[in-house]
């Protein structure tokens, strides 16, 4: 069986190392830019610093993008996520850990280690690439024509197969392409994606709780090294809170999709897929035919959740 995948240019070892180096530089740039917020606005509360930190993050990202385009170099989103985890973990071990009880310390360290393991698993795993007996590439078909070949089979094996332009692959149960995890989210790794997303929320919330405890204990200290440490702890706390804010919304969206058995890509582009189109009879005296959304995969709330949990790879 030949995988329905359209090969792109493979990056050399030097290109991968350079992308990782650029990502590491961007992490250091963004984190130390955030560290300037509590240094410049020490009179503000943590809540009041949040919008300033958000603007600094956006400005840093835009600056980094312009810098990469000017130099003609690329960064790696998974490496950016990895180095952020390592940076936060490093700040925790070097600064915050001294003020944290042993049990909570063990829990946070375990959470960080599990995040790294989960990131590796989802980055290297198969999201559900389909295989077909003949290669559309060899026959000169384009990606959409190749996907039509699958639809014409009327086989459960090719149900809900969607094409990902980023991976140039057809993925069974395709939800979306996740740049942060460097892979598509499909039938085989959708559960891991939800677990990993929830893991990030838990770890970032734990970090925020630990950093708050550290700041409370060091509030009365006037030593210069404590001031520097406090600025870095506050900035990483702001970073975690900002991450939690958008990740909560993202997780709620995916839970909603699970409850109604709909994929993100299907929800956005439902007009491309006939099974989601319900053609309504035109009203008397009106020649306009209306098309409404319908979900043929909806099995009810409990059935949809069980389908997500028990679906076979």
C-alpha cells in the first residue's frame, strides 16, 4: 500500500539546526522583553500588567517575523514551544523552587517532564495518514483529484478523509494542522492533542500558583538579586496567564466539537463537503434554493463522547 502523501522538499540538518537556533533566540527575546514590564512598571498590579505584557508579546512576535523575513531565515514553531517550556522550567528550578513545598515541587516537575514527552509523541506520531493502492502522484493527479479518488470508494476506511496543505497528506479524521506541535491533528492523535492541551493548562496554572507563592514570600526582600529574580518570575507568570487565557478558549472549542462530533476543518469549510449540506426546498414564489448545515455524524452527546474516547486507531 502506498501512502497518499505528496512529498515536499526535505530540510537539511543545518536548516533544522538553524531554525532551532532562531526559535531559541526568539524565546529569549520575548521572555526578556516581558521581563522589562515589571521593571518599568513596578507600581502596577499583576492584573494591570497583563494588557501591557500582551502588547509586548505581540510587538515581539511581529519584530521577530520582520527580522526573519529580512534575513531570509525560518523558525520552528515546535522548537519555540520546547524552548519556552525549558525556559520556564529553568526559572522555576533556579528561583521559584526554594519557596515551594516538596509535594508541589514534585508535581510541577512531573508536569513539565510529561509535557516534553507528550510534545515528542505528538510531533513524531502518525495523525492518521491514509494509504491507497495506487499513487495519484504517479498518475499526474493533483491533491484534490487524489482526494476525490478516496471519496469515490464509498468505503468506511476513507470516511472523513481530508487533505492538509501544510503536510501535503490526506488525514483520516482531520481536525486541523497545528503549527505549535508540528503535525496534523487527526484520528490517531486527536485524544493525545486534547490531553496535551489540558496538560499545558494545568502546568501553566501550577506555575502561576507557585510563582505567586514565591512573590509573596519575597515581597519584603530589598536585595538587588531578589529584585532581578522577582522581575523574571513576574514576567514568566504574565506569560503563563496569557497562554492560559487563549488556551482555555481553544480547549472549550475542541470540547464543543467533540460533543457534537464535528471537526474544526469541517465546521469552517462545511460548504465544501456534500454530507454537511441540507438542500431546502425553495419557498413558494422564490426561485432561491437554500443550503443549510447538517451534521450526519452527530450521535447525540453521549454517543459523540464515547465515539471520541473509544474510536479505533
